[in-house]
């Protein structure tokens, strides 16, 4: 007879709080412990109905125990588990794609050391998020979870890191690079394991920073989107007279670049550069970009003979559109880069390889190379705390009158004024915050546009 597992059911409020729009994240052990990981594993095995699930983990102190509990949950359903061991999130996607199995990555990505989480995908690295299965995981966390199967699954280990590196090398050949000096900040995250495997080329002089795997993040948070976390990298690139710098987040699925002057390379410029390279091989292909990507990148895609496809912000939306259009590439401002030849999944490492290959091919320094792809000044993301995001959005739209050439509501409010001037204002999924992104033909126009929108926001919010 089937039996319930021995773990107590987590409180519904706790379960609801850790299941986010795209994955599971929570404080350890207050919100996410082994009992929760076990139940997620069981629920995921039930959801997919697959004969086996592949599991990988990052270097956080809590990851081995959470991975083991997740695997036990999978096996409690009579489903086998494949323990792929330590790796980056894009390594897990590789394992899922190569083995044709659903997968789970135990990681909290760029979150602080006190957190951990679980990223889930179906076979072939197809994402699992809200609306595609994650809501069912949430239900199973609160209703006691599935009964145990009469037959217990088995677990086997699989070491696929070398295969992961070989697959990336099959997509971008680094063997003919000119000599380049590259500073890499792994942030004590999983890039400390994957970078030496992938970028160990005789023409590349790697200058490692914080390659020691340490889930306490003793040097800085593993979130390169925050300027303070790339300050060390910028200084080191200049001091070493390096050709460029690369920074990865904690689970090493995102990549950020710094030019030889120590200046950040905008993600939109890297999107344009990679798209340009791939469209040279496959003109006419689609490239997916989220709606706050620079107009520069969209222009480059069209000039290269590609078809730009506009998406909401968020990897599940980008990946769905990539599959629909069989897009060769996709990119987001957050440093996520998606490749058709990588199961439509995101891999910052492959984006970094394209950047290195293009810089090697060019005789120009990186700052001049990416200048071709940076045509308009941009605000970056400005986060504004408000009491009622919906009311403020409505007030901003009303204030525009007939000034905008085009308005749409694909993701919040986007207003296009023509001549390269536009802004997008969208609400956060998790907090009372509006995220503002803007671009204009020149810096004066950008300041004017930002001031105008922020004044309306302040007035509508009663400030």
C-alpha cells in the first residue's frame, strides 16, 4: 500500500512565499529546508511523469543537503534520479537537453548566502514557471504532497562537465584566437568551476578573481547587476592592462562584460554583437529581445537581415517566443542570453565565448568594437517605490495625452515618442515598485524624459 512520507507538511504561508514566478527561493532553513526540498522533488516527479530527473547544485553550504532531500523526494515516486553534482545552471540545462530529462538546479543564483532555491525545467531544458507547472508545485507543498510509490526509484551519478565544455566549444571555436588578456570575476560562484574548463585556451591569459567556491560570498555579493559588485573587476582590468573583464553571477548562468577602460558593456550591446554574429551565418532568422532592450540592438538585428521579436521581461516569455519562432538567439538586459543551439536555454558562458571570438577577430579594442552597437544613451533600470503601482501607471499614461507616437501594454506601459525616445514603466511581480527604463537620441533628451516621468510618478504617489 502507498504511504505518505515522514516529513511534516510545511505551513501553507511558507510554501506560498517561496514559490516565485520563475523558481523557488527562500531563507534557509526558516523557509526552505530539507522537508520542503523533499516535497518539491516528489511533486516535480509527479508533475513531469518522466522516468528520471537530473539534479545539479551550486556551492552554497546548504546545497548538498537540499539536493539529497530533493533526490529522495524524486525517488519516493518510483522515479530514478541522475545526480550531476556541482555545476552552473547552464550546466544543468545542458544535462537536461543532452539526457532528454527534466531537471532541477539547487541554487539561489545571485541572492545572498542565507538563501537557497530550486530552478526547474522539463526535458530539453523547457522552463517550468508560473502557468507552466510551478503553480502545481505550490499546491502540492500545501496539500501534503503525493503519496509514496510502492517502488522506490534509484539514483546514479553522472559527471558531464567535460561534455558540457565540449558542446560549447562545438558552437564557438576558440582555438584560433589572437592573444587576449581576460580578467574573470567568478564571485566565489560556480564560474570558478566552469570558466577554467571552458576558457582554458593557450591564447587566453586568464586573470582569476574569487575563483574559490564559497557559498558565504566573502568578497562581494554574486550579483554583477549591482555596480558595487563589479568595482573590483573594473579596477583590476585597468591595473592589469587587460583586453576585457567578465563577471558571472552565483550560478554562472549570467555574464557581464567590462571593456579595457574599466567601463561596463551594456547588455543590449552584447545582445547586438552576438545577434550580428549569428545572423551572418543565418540571415533571416528571428532574434528575441525583451521590450526594454535598446533600440540600437533592434536596429542592428534588422540591418543584419534578422527579424526582431519583442517579448515581455522574463526568461519564460523569451524562451516561449524563441521556441515559437525557432529564433537563433535571444537576450535580456539582465545578462541572460539564450541560444537555439543550447536548447533555447540561457548560458552566459556561450555569450562570453562569442564576445571573445569577435574581439579576437577585430583589431579594435572592446570599447570601440561595442560603440557600433551603442547608439543611444539609456537610463538603465530605475526602481521607484510607490504605494499603488496600478494607480500611478494609470496617472502616467493619462499625463501623456497625445505626445506619444505609440503606446502599448505588453508589459506595463511603453511609450514611444519617435526619434529614438521611449520609456517603459512596469510593476514588479513581488514588491510595490515600478521599474523605469528610458532611452533618447541624446543625454539632454534622456534627462528631460526621465524628469518628466518621475515628476508625474511623484505627484500621483502623493509625494
